[in-house]
């Protein structure tokens, strides 16, 4: 005695079980490592088939055929409907909420970094040599400027105080 599960629409063998052992030589590749039946199925009469990781494409009519000596004893049909999971959409949304701000902030920082203008020509260095004569003139020049700025700052400060 043996049990044969077939997918009616695809006309393929899903699972074969006989003499307390699975016979998966003619099993369709699409069901490899995804189906199982109880070892004592024929003794207990529990001919149920377990299908792991079902997908929407697994939906359809499955036929369970009980055979004795190569002759069909009985047959039953089961309708399987697999709905698309909304969990994956929810999970994708959560990943985007967590990951997108990181990507956006990184992209903004990189764009700011690369837009920063750097001088294209050689750097300019200024070197001042100290001469007594030139140094004296510079001191006089800056002394006048300093006094002007100081006077102006005092005037502004006095002006703001009166306001």
C-alpha cells in the first residue's frame, strides 16, 4: 500500500509514501525538501501532507491517492489557497523608516563635503622681512590706524550708551 500526493493543475507528483518510508524519486523539484508525511501514516490512517514554506504559486487542488498493488483504492481532493503575506510589506516599511534617514543624512554630508571649494592654484605665502626703516614706517602707519579705530570704537560705545 502507498499514498501518492499530486498537484492536479500542474499534473506533478508532490509526495509518495509507502511501507513507512517516503519514496521521493519521482517528486517534482519544486517540492524538494518541503514536504513530509508521518512515518506511521498507513497504520494510523493520517494521510495528511505537510508543505513547508508555501508560496502563492503552490495554491491549487491537491489529490491524495491511496494505492494497493498499483491499483487505485480511493482518492480525495484538497483545495489550497495561499495568500500573499503583508508581513513582508510591513517589514520593508520598518527597514526603510530606520535606514532611510541614515542614507539621506550621509548623502547630504557627502554632498556638502564635496561641494566645499578648495583652491585650485598653488597656495600663496607671504613673508615679511624686517628692516628698521620699513618697520618704523609700518609702526607709524598702524599707530595712526589703531588710534582711529580706538577713537571710533569709543565713539560707538559712547553712542550706544546714550541710546
